[in-house]
C-alpha cells in the first residue's frame, strides 16, 4: 500500500489543492526478464529491488489524468481569467453574430 498527501493543481481553475492518495501496489518481481518490453515486471538486483522505481511507476500509472479541486469546479473565465468559483466575472457575453437580427427585434 502506497499512501501519502500530494499537492495538485486543478485542471479547470489552476488552484493548488491537497489530495490524499492511497494505492495498492502489486509489483511482479523476476530474476531475469523473458519479455524485455513488459513494463509491469520489475527486475531483482540480487535479493533487492529498487522501490523508488516500483512506487514511481505505480503512482504514475494510477493517478487520474485530470485532477479537480472539487467535482463542480467552474474553472476560469475564458476572457478575463477570473476564477469563477469565487463568483461571476464582469465580462459581458458576446452574442452569436448570426443572431444579431433577433437582438434588434428585442430592442424595439
């Protein structure tokens, strides 16, 4: 079992947040490799194995690709860059130019 706390950055709002990680590590060990291209088997060096390599590989393969500070993270405004989790920004929404004729009808 690999367990620890890591500092992550949210994929939507870029805010730094802590995340607790717990991984079950099952690492097949071998004296020699039959298949040189198999990254799942770790080679014994005498009676020892490089645990840094085992844990680094397990950590890398089991971490999600996109980490979020919370599931409903609103992210950043695509115009001004404000964190929308802190409240709405002051940007005005640009209307689709194809709907300009309809906007004129609403103004009358």
